[in-house]
């Protein structure tokens, strides 16, 4: 995945780059962008020593992009299904007065919500890792 953007800030080996939003950004639920803005900011490694105001090409490894997509979409779906099945088959035995389908729905949504908390904690730690960060590949004149 390649993007073109303009450097807004430099922070050590990282640069904050402003890139135009794509149509895919409209459905994003991560909330890292300003919804009214036409641009979003991402942190990228700056091995080419680009300066503020320069136009740059940013590259994200396909593996990192795929892994992130799998985590953001796959884990919550798996948590919802697993929570629902466990709720119906195991937890509903402890709540005999309640309908097993209600218990299933509640535990499914609880597992779903917990998965988002886990993903948020993981992503805040992962964004600090150099090996998963986008990289500024070149300065565009």
C-alpha cells in the first residue's frame, strides 16, 4: 500500500504525514481521523530524513496491512460467535431462569466489547513498534 502526503511534524525517527482520505475511510470505525477533515495524519518512519512541508511517498508492508485488517475485523467477529456459543451451551446452565438465547446474546456482545478493548490496547502498543510502522520511502519533488 502506497500513499502520498505532506510532512506536518517531525518527532525523532518518526514523521507525522498528512494524507488525503480515501473512500474506504468513510466506513472506518477506528476513530483515529477527524471525520470532517479531508485529510488524515499517520506516523511513519523517516529514514530519508524528509523535512516539514515536503511531499513524500509512504509505503506500508502488505503483511502489516493484512495483519491489521485481520485483527480489526476477525477478532471481534470470532469473539461474538465464541461468546454466543459459550453463553448458550455453558453459561445458560448457571442461569436456568433466563432464556438461553438471551444469555447467548448477552455473552456474545460482552465478548465482542471486550475484544475491542483488547484490540485498542494492542494497537496502542503496536504503533510504537518500528517493524509495523509505515515507512517514508522517498521525497517527491
